[in-house]
């Protein structure tokens, strides 16, 4: 059995890693869809699709993940009526969808997929929004992401990128809010 889970992974954190491990106990293969793959260098989406693929792949390898996985960037298409068909065209066939996103749940159920809700792990801490906020504010954050993700963020100077994005938005009179 093959499952699909999809998220933005901005950045991939320990909550995401726990979900992958939970799913891998139930299915044979996991398709990890990287949503909003076309967006990067923005406050809510600072990392490129390629950087997010590297975060996930490196994290899985460093943590001895033995399951079969596919990591596939999925671009937004802004048309909900064909979104599931778009998703199917970009991924290997899947049997089950794991998601807590209400729109993803609805669209996949409407197409006849079984949808399961993965557990949320320490959601107040393991949150991309919270991690990005801590990065910008120079607060402690590295304990919230796995080593592979941390390595990629360091390689691309991700913390400085976020701070630059905030500064650039401020210089144009826009309010940078997480």
C-alpha cells in the first residue's frame, strides 16, 4: 500500500519527521508531496523546492529511514476542481492520503480517496511559522529541526535569507508578519 502526505515543509521539522515515521509503520511506501513548490524566497515560503527535497532526503538518510519514499515537488495550480487530477499526474499512484489540511482532505475525499489524519506532535513548537519566527528573532530554534534539515539551512544561509526578506519587506513599507 502506498500513502501520500503533502505539506509545504518550510522548513521540514521534527513534527514532520514523526508523521513520516508513523505513516511508515502502516504502509509500504510513502509519497511525500512538497506543496507550493513554485514559491520560495518569501516570508512564509523561504526555501526552494530543491532545498526542501534536500532537507527531507538528508533527514531520512541520517535517521536510518528504511522505508520506500518518493519526494516530489507539487506546484499550486489555483483550480480546486482539478487539483486532485494535477496531484495524480505528478505522483506515483497512491491508496491513502494523510493530511490535516481541510482543503486537501475535502478534495481528496471528493475523489474517493481514503483520508487519514496524522497525529500532530507538539504543534505549538513543531510549527514552520514558529520556527521561522524564532530564526528571525534570534531565538533558540535548532532543537526543533532534525540534523539533515539544519545542515541544509546552514548550507543555503537560510536564517540570513529570512532576515533579508523581512528587511526588504520593511524597506518597501510592507509589514512582514509570520
